[in-house]
C-alpha cells in the first residue's frame, strides 16, 4: 500500500482485506450516523479507526 499522510487505520485495514487477506472480518458504518462502529484496539488503546491516523498510532507505539 502506498503510504499517504492522511491515511487512517481504517483505510489500511480495508486495503489489507481487499488486497492481501480477504478472510479478515471487521465492521464499520462510516458516515451513516453510527459513530464508534469502527472502533478497534490500536496499540492496546480503544480508538475510532476512521479518525486515527496511522502516523499517530505508530508514534504512540514507541
């Protein structure tokens, strides 16, 4: 996946599912009034993956 400054954890998870691991299962309802449906544990912290940028999560892991 080409890295982009604006990519979110949800973007990466979706790319992985579509391109390398089609058996990966997750739920989300982006922009339909169900805020929080994309929540996952990211570096042992519950986060909304549609709002968590990959660079932010990587900095928190060090």
